[in-house]
C-alpha cells in the first residue's frame, strides 16, 4: 500500500513513457556535460590563479591520471572549448570562457541556495559541485529567488 504524499505534493505514480524518457534523457545529458563544465571551470580557475593551466595541475586537482586528462583535453579541443600549445599549457577559447562563467554562476546559485536552507558553507560548496549540473533553468531560477529572499545572495 502506498503512503499518502505530503500535502501539496503529487502522489508518486509511474509517469507516462514519453515523460519518463524525457527525464532520463535530461539526466544523461547533464552527466555528459558535467565533466566538460568541470574541466573548463578548473582550467579557468588555474589560469586566473597562476596564468596557466598545465595538464599535470589539472590531473592533481581532479585526482585523476594525466592520460585521463590528455584524453579529455583532446575532446575539449575538438569541441572548441580549449586550445593546447606545445610546451605552454592549455588555454580556453571564447566558448570555453563563456561555459566556465556559466558553470561558475550555476554553482554559485546552488551554493547560496543550500546555505539559505541552513547547510554549512563547506558542505554547500561540496554538494553544489554535483547538483549544479542536474537542475533545469526553472529550478535554478527558483533556487536563486529563494536564496535572495532569505538573504543568501
């Protein structure tokens, strides 16, 4: 027997196949873009902090092997987000800088929302790292508005 849902929330029921497919498609797309966004945001941070982003530094910050970073950098080059220069490091293209700024803003909104809920700043920072990639524009806007109303902006 199914427990009644909370007042104001719809009961949990199996949705129609088209809506179900769309939900899973959205989640798959978020997972695909999550890694790209994390890389360009980190590259932008490294450039801002030290003037360059090197493969070894990216690997150290992400806790992955350098060949993993090399493979991802190749993909980012192919997608037009970064340029690699021999013996110089990695640089963002204009598209990469825009994507990094968008990812950073999404992270900031989610982090402020979590803090407005009473989550500690350190936990909010860590949790926002995953959540930021998986919410719609509508949900992100609701997070932003809530945090502003609560004084978290």
